[in-house]
């Protein structure tokens, strides 16, 4: 099962549209994750129409229309793995322990907010993934998103994709 992970698209404030490289991944993905801060409903509509399955949450910059359509936390069981998606996880210091305590039944937690790519494993095995942002690199050298494969209870081929400068 091929997974596509993104967050913090902030359209149309940080960019006018999603990058072509990211859009090209949509038909290849069995499941698309978006960890919040969409900002506009058009991006949600686009991903819903082009994704086989979309698992998304709202973020701190998402208004009432997006909050009416998306949960604060989303869950999905895929290929024998229990996934959760949330926008914010708090400060870097203590993140793994805090998330493992908050989400004890998950195998993978996808999160956003910082625009900083993240891949770590908490004591107990919870994998934490932040795909960064495909539209707003902030202080990072690249705009980014993640792809991964899930098979038989294992997450493999977790790949950070760096987008070229605009």
C-alpha cells in the first residue's frame, strides 16, 4: 500500500497551488494523509476528488468550514498498522514520550504544524512522521512531503521528497 503524506499547505496564502510533483503522486497513492493547515476548502475538495482515500485533520489556521468537515484527530487502520493524524504535537522537547502517552494504541502518528520534516520512534515503538510543507519551507532548505509503503504491519520506504525552489 503506497502512502502520500503532506501537511501545512496554507493555500492560497503560501502558494497559489499545490506543486505539480506532489499532484503527480496522487494517482499512485492508495491513501493520502494531510495533517492540517489547509487554509482553503478548495484544497480539501481537490484532494477528496483525486484521492482513493483521504485521511485528514484540521489545523490551527483552518477556519469553521474546514473544521466542520474534518476532525481534530483522525484514525485509520491500514495494512495491519494503526495510524493517527493530528496537527500539533507541542514542543520538540519530550515529543516522543508525550505522543506515546497520548496515543498508546497507535503504530504511526502523522503530524504537522512546524513545517519541519520529522521521523523518529518513541520508546515503545510509536513512529512519528512530519512531512514538512510542500508550499512553505519557512526556515528549512526545501519544501517537502513524504511517501511510504505499508505492508503486513510494517512501514517501509519512508522517503522525504525535496521540492525544487520556485
